[in-house]
C-alpha cells in the first residue's frame, strides 16, 4: 500500500500536500527548473492518479495561490488591478480559471482546464508541459515576488470540492 499523500483517495489530503509544496516553492522564489522537478515528483508519487485527478488538483492549487497572490498584491498596492495585464492565451486561461475558483464553480474550472489542455485525451507530454500548469506557474512567478507568503496563505480560496454523484 502506497501511503504517500498523493496516492490517497482523500481530496483534502492530496490538496493539503500540494498546497504545502506550492507554498514552499513560492517561499523559496523557486526557478522554473524547481517547479519542473516538483511536478515530476508529484506525478511519480501519484500512483496512477495524475491523469485522472492529481494533475487537475495541482493546477487548482496553483490557481488558488494565484488568486491569493493577486488579492495580496491588490491590498499591498492599494488598488484592484495589480496583476500584470492579460496578453497571451495562457494568461487568459489563468484569469478564467481563477475566476471559476473564486466563484467556487468547480464544474466551470474543470471544463475550462480540459478545454485549455485539449482534453479529455490525456496528452503524451513532458512532466511540466501541460499548458495549464505552465500558464499558472508563469503567472505566479511574475506576480508573487511583490508579496510576502504570510500575506498570501490566509487569502487562499477553498480547495476543490468534487461534486457528489448519487447513483
């Protein structure tokens, strides 16, 4: 039995682990290579759950942090539009995805994530190459240096709560 948090069935356990790792990377002002190493490690430790669940949950966690960073930046700079302007499709995705997270609209977030990544057919790509993951990490890397992690973590939106299916 694999007892690593990423191999668990409990969404809260998985997301708590991911949030801890993302906070550590942000706190260390990690470079792109560090993010690539983290994503590759999470894929390996997910015990086959990356494609079915954990890839989305990691991006959802990144989106939660991005929203909290943007909120902390807005408060620090005393204005609402403190995030960099949207220029690319990846930046538009990050904006739309975090907007769904703020609304706690999990189906919209998941739909936008699948659309942006060209899913439901999981691509055969390098560990960090999902377009959504790259877009969110880039946006975080550009926004996070102007805020303290201690100002970000209290502002995290709620974790992903999967819809309950009754059969």
